[in-house]
C-alpha cells in the first residue's frame, strides 16, 4: 500500500500543541509517512526537512494551530501547489477543516480522499528607490502609519486615481482575508469563490471614505506621504517612505484548502462571526 506523504507544521506556542501533534502522529503511524518542518526537529519523532524539500515531497500540508498558522503555511508552500488542511487548536478556526480535540477523527479525515477549494492569493511588490521586493499572501496587504501622524494615501488602478484619503492606513484583502482585518476596518464579507479584492480604509478622516470592491485583473498602486509600514498576512512589517510604492495584483499562485463535504461558507459565518445566532 502506497502511503501518503504528510507535512506537519505545528504552532508550538499554542497550549497543548505538542501533545496534540504527538497524538496525531501516533494516530497516523503505519498509515502515512509524516514529516515536519525544521521548527519541529527537536520536538517531534518524525524526520524534519527544510521547506523546499518538505513541500516538494508532501502534497498534503497539515497545520496544527489557528488561522494564523494556516495563513503562514499558505505563503510558504504556495509555489508548490500543496493542499492545506488545518487542525484547529485556536479559538476561531475560521479556515480550519477539523478540530484538534479528537486526534483519531482528525487522522481519519487527513487520510481520506477529501476535496479542496482554491483560494485567490495576492502579489505585493514593494518599490523604494532602486530596491524591490516581491511577496505573496492569502489574506491581505496592510499599509499603516509608522508614526503618530495620519497617512495621506493615494490609491490608483492601472494608473487611474481611485481614492485619495487621510487615514491610519489601508487594507487590501482577498475574499479569504475579507473575514479578518478588512472586516474589522468596516469592509464587506466576500464569498471565498469570488475573484475580487476588497480595499478598506483604517480609521479614515474623510467622511466620504468607504470600502471598495475592485477587480483582480488590474494592478492597484498605493502611494503615501510620510513614513509607513507594509504587512503581508500579518507578517514582515516592512518600512516604506515617501516616493515608495506598494503594487498589488493577483498572484499566479492559489491556496488549496481542504474542505469537508457539504461545507457552507454562510453557515460558517453565522456560526463563527455572528453572536447569538
């Protein structure tokens, strides 16, 4: 019998994460070949590989943690086309496929012939003078002030001005990211199969500033007066000053997320995000 190759990424900062990982490995013993990333090298009784070899060898990547663990893994494995399956050890677990309380049930699903859906990712190019860096994310790009002053932000699309505002920052999110910081900033929720970006101002000083839904087949360019920082999927916090640009477009990569049969986005929204329903 050909065993599945499973990559295991564990957020060891979560309470009980190591114990959950050990129980999951035990439940899959003899049924799958399990590997881990280098963070688990000294903690888990499986072979640790660097990211390149791990994701090239293992079509399925299982994360133990919360949504942040899934999003971090998405950025790391996107070029390899892996399927991500989240085992929730956190509070919300909006992106997770299974709960981590029952290792045997989680292992059974991981080893099954499960389906997956493809999620749009974004590409972010930061340009400052002669330097340029390229990043890919599943959730969002956040441009925010680097000091106590508000930012004067100009947003254009394919060279045409879309919005000019004073604000603490701006979030450009994918449909997946529309349920995260973008939602907290007042942006709309978008079904995960939509091919759009949501652009939401953070604490705008303009009464007319509103969230906007934009197509993904065009390039969004953000420019700002004053020093700012740019974060992709809640990481990196890269500085960008006047004269720098943040260019956002659709990534050539997608995130493949494992889904349960009959999974319903709207039911999930009601269950996880709407109090009292």
